[in-house]
C-alpha cells in the first residue's frame, strides 16, 4: 500500500502563506499526487492534484519535488476558513482505481 | 455545484445485523468509491467500482462487505453482519473518467454498531 506521511499539526497566522509538506515514500512513477481537506463533520474536499509539474488553481498551489518523493501544498494567504485537516495522497494511474490518503495535518489559523 | 448525496446521515444498528448505506453519485461520473474513517483516524480506502464491477479493494473490504449499483443512479455499500469495529464514518465518492479530475465526496454516514 502507498505510504504517505505528514506532520500531525501546523499553525499559521491569518493572511500569511502556509506550506503543508507531504512525503510520498512509496510513490511510483505514474501515480498522481492529490490533496484534500476535511472540515469538521464533513467529507473530504478536493483541493488540487498533479503528476510532475507544479500546479495552480483558485484554491492553492502544488509544488512537486523532482524525484516526486515529496510535495508541498501552498495556501497563498490563509484565512480562518482554511482551518481544516489536510490530507495528501497517492492515486494509482490506471482507471482511477485507488486513492490512498496520508495521515493528515491539522492546520490551525491564528487570527 | 453537483453533489454526492449519502443517506442516512446517521445509522445505529445492533451487532450482527445487516446494514445498507446509500449514495447517489454525480450523474456524469463513471468511477465510484467507498471510504471509511474511524473516529480520530485518517480516511481509509475500501473499494472502487467501475463499469458495474469492483476494480480495486482494500484488505478491509472482506467478505462481509459488498457494493452494488442497482439502478444506474444509486451506489450502495452493504455490511452483512456488523461488528463493533465497523463503527465509523463511511464516505462515498465519485469521479469522472481519466486522471484529470479529483474526487467528489459525500458528507458521510455515521454508522454506530451497538
């Protein structure tokens, strides 16, 4: 099974950038890297995903290391609404078969 | 924005009873999934389903579990004989074909086995 590890928790000040790290120790060359976030009492919400290149969307940016063994989710300007548990994960690249999540990082935003 | 709908939101059942958790995926999605989350733990993959058959399943998904897409809109997870350790949040998700899209998750069903 894929093994992705994340710090248990992080804190950031409101309106400052946040860099959330993830280690993808068993990722294969064709697996996609995904990031989701989960608010209390809700299901995971898609944030961003990519394969090799850095990716940007309206929610965040994803930086992927050259060897793909690590990735970083970047929230450019944190708001209180960004407080959540953030999960990275590896998705097998054959028919969307299996996305395995990491242990999750609880992000606290300090006003 | 399209949603994945799960019912019921909370189900309490006695140990040994059968339960069926229901999901309505997004209509133009082709891949369907069940995940579970034990209280305080991470989200764990159970099973993926495509073209009316299971495409991948985890070690958790043993013979007590089954999935079905009975009518082209619903996607169900059945647990035949529930155990105390089956108590968890169960999330349904769906995605479009291809790897260019993320997954959309429902709000979950909290299953409590007593």
